[in-house]
C-alpha cells in the first residue's frame, strides 16, 4: 500500500459508525468525536475540517467553530486531526455540546480543506508527505437522528485501510 501512496492519497467514501435514535420536538446537545481503525506503513494521515453541515428539512445546521485544544482559549475556525493518533478507543472531540433541533437528519457533511499539503496530508514512515484530495471537498455521511433525551454523542469511525486510494492521473499531474 505504501508504494501506491508515494505521490498522492485520495480520501473516498469513509466507512463510519454513527449511533443514535430519535424523534420529538425541541433541541438537544450534540457532541461529535472522531476515531480511526488502525492502518500500517504510514506516519500520519491528517485532515483539517473547516465546517460541518447537518442537513435536515427546513434549515440546515452549520457548525463552523471547533473546541480549542486548550480549554482556556477561544474556539477555532478549523480543527486539524491526525487520524493515526485517534485509533481504536481513542478519539478527538470535534463538536462539544452544540444545541441542535431534535429530529431526523438526511446527512452530516464534513468540509475538508484538501489539496493543501499544509492542511490535509498523508505522511509515510520515511517522511515523504503528500496532499489529500477529497472528492467534492467534503465527506458526506448518511442519515441520523437526534433524540430529545440528554446529550447526543456520535463517534465517526474512519477506516483508512479502505478509505485511502491512489489516483495515478493525479499522481502524473504532480510530476
């Protein structure tokens, strides 16, 4: 797999786990965490998220402020995550207690800053670093529901062994 990633990595339909059920009126607090399944031969797979959109009937919910690693500092406009640092039961807090309407949501869309080697990249064990390309610059995740019972906590579980692919055409464009 490492040989395929020498020039460019491509994030595609990322398998994930989202858990929750729902129905009702009102609002609930939403918490979102991200984790990854183990993958070998890579030193880093880093993504920068600059917006999360929750698509629902009526008005979408847009999240464009993320918790700072230092809780004493204000929130940030983006969040950068090395997915290899949050494997297995480890995870990173991406959204913390954002109030959202209770009900059915068609999609959760994560806007990823891609094709910018300083924002989202793959780094091999030997140190070679390559930009990540995300189709449509976003990850579109499926349906979910938010209940009106307490805080709704979702964990997005990436499976990089299946999600990273190599695109030879873009590889040729880099030369």
